[in-house]
């Protein structure tokens, strides 16, 4: 090896450089990264909605000895519990030996809802020999991306007598799937003149559900009747039961490796299962008994974190209050001394769309989990903007634990922006900063991440909670 020049040494010492994880990784490390992603892909396929993610996460934590907690139950040091919040959000927590008033609670907060198409309350109709379901999209979708792809129907229907019926059609290889029609290019000249945002309207996102007329000359809406009769036979439901239902169309794709080298993963709903899974596994893989740790998997982030299962709800601070009370601690002091990683994705720099990114401050693929000191838009509006001290705390922690990470903001200043749950948690006087995986094609039906970044996020969470 040739000696470094003085200038080279100085450069290495004084300048900041992103590091590509794959470039530095040993074959053993790459194997660990790829092996970890297998568990993640399974989680993705099991958990396409917040309800399914709640169930899948509960199965993981129960297998490691966590048991159900309901608000008001007794809490003591050493407890490993989970709070299932209306089946749509979840807090997994363990109570450590350290004084939580002095040390605070360590919180990882991710979300388990993803952009999708929800059914309207009176969705079913037929027209021109085809049966359809009306949808109302959920979260920030590019509507044109949801046409002409296989879709699966997931959710629950609550029947007149209160019975809850689980629905899942389109995930098994032998299942039928659903579909949204698009226009053939031959007749698409006028559509092609429309802006991308207008070419497909919300009211054209109608789900194709059938074409077989019910065998009775006398009745009208025969195709709709066929669909209703199949649903009635299979689930015992009627059309009115759609009113008390939460049914969503999600892409019927399974998670798959991308590329000749399998370095990347494509899947529906990386945002934000790609932080949820590392958060849960980081908690489960550490047998530390000193720290009090909470992993929150929240619902409704994609539509503003409202509602009882969203992060603006009191359920997190209520549980913190219960833990504080049980241990004889002052809740306000506990919150004041707690720290939270808002575990959410950010935009990955994409050379195909280079003009919307400011490269020095963008997340580069495979360069590690990404911290966003602030999010927001138009001059940092709508962000909690973490303190330099908090960023410094994590910087030191990650350096001590060999975590390769990077920092980024979401695109060029005037191009747009975004938000996460960070501000809602920070508003409870809990120091919070965003950390998560960079995503290519975020909010598309099939998103892409690097396995190295998923693993780096897991390593960062492990460093935090141990
Ligand atoms: Mn997100
Ligand atoms: Mn999102």
C-alpha cells in the first residue's frame, strides 16, 4: 500500500463523506444483510394493511414471550407487553430496571398504514356487462399508477348482528384478483394531453369485479347480483354490510428481490413497514433488561395521523402515564427525559429524476439509514426540527456502534416536502428525530429499497434500544 499524502490524510480527517455499505461490507456482512431481508419480505407479504401488520407484529412478539396488556392493567419492572389498539395500531413495550424519570423511555415510532384504495360505503354497481366497486383513495397516490395492475381485496366487514368478517381475496395464487381499467393508447390521444395528475380521476378508480350475469331473466343488475350472491355464500354478508366495513384494494404483488445481484427489494408498502419491521426485531433481538423501550406501530400516518389509532391520539402518552404511575414516577419528567426515533422513510435520490433533488442533502441508496433533522415544506413549515444536541446524541451513539448512516432532506426546497409522526410526538415534549430507510418510487404500488439500508436501520435501532 502506498503512503497517503498529507493532503489526502487531511481530507480524510476533515471532510464528510457518505459511505456505501455494500462497498465496505465483507462477504459475511452481505450475507447477514441478505438473510435479514428474507424475514422482512415475509413480513411484507403477511402485512399489507394496518390490521394485518398489527396481527403479524403480535405474532412475532408473542413468540418471544410478550403478552397482551390492556390499559389499566398492572405494570412492573421486567414486563414485556403489547397493547393492541383497536386492531390497527400497536405498542410493544418492555419495562427496564433503570429509573425512567432520570433516563426516560426510548421510543421507536413507525407507521403501518400505506397508500391504497379504500372502498366507498355504497360501492357496488354494474355497467355495460361489467361489475364494479367504487373507491376513495387513501393517502398520497399517483392515481394513474393504480390502473391495469393486479389488486387484492383486504379488510373487514361488520354484519348487522355485530359479527366481524375478515376478507382477503387475491393473495393466494389460486385466488382471482381485481383490476382498474385504463384506456387503450389507440384511443388515448386526448388522455395523453392531460396532465399526469388529471389523466385518471378519483372517480375512474373503479374496481372491476366480474362479468357473469345471475341466472334469472327477471332480475336487473344481474352481474352485481352474482357478486353479492358469491359474497353472501362465502362470508354471509349483504350489500348493506359494506356500510360498516373497511375494505381496501392493495397491489397483489409479493415482495421480490430486484436486480441480477439481488441488492434491492421491491414491494408494496415499504413505507413504512420497512421501519416497522426493524423496530420490532431490534426490540426482540436485544435481551437488555435495563432500558424501558416502546415500539409504536401507528395507523393513519398517510392521512395526517388523526383519529384514535393515529399518532395524534393520546394512546401513546396514556400508556407512558400508566407506566410512570405504576413505577411511582412523574409522567411529565419521564416524557421530558425520553427520546424518540420517528422511524419513517425518506425519498431516495434517483438519477432518473435528478432535477428535484439537491444531491449533497439527499439520501443515497445503500448509504445507510437516513436521519432527517427536519421535514416539512415551504421553509420548514410543519416540522418539529430536532435539536443539534439530539442529532449529536444519535451521531455519537451510531459512531460507537459502527452504524453507517446518512443525513438528508426530502428533495429540493421549493419542490415540495412531507411530514411524519415526529412532530406529534415532539409536541408531547418528547425529543424526536426522524430516521429511516430511503425509498425509490415512494407511494407507488411497488416501491424499492436497498437491503443494506434496511439492515442499517435495524442496526441503528438496536444501538438505540440496547
Ligand atoms: Mn411514511
Ligand atoms: Mn408515506
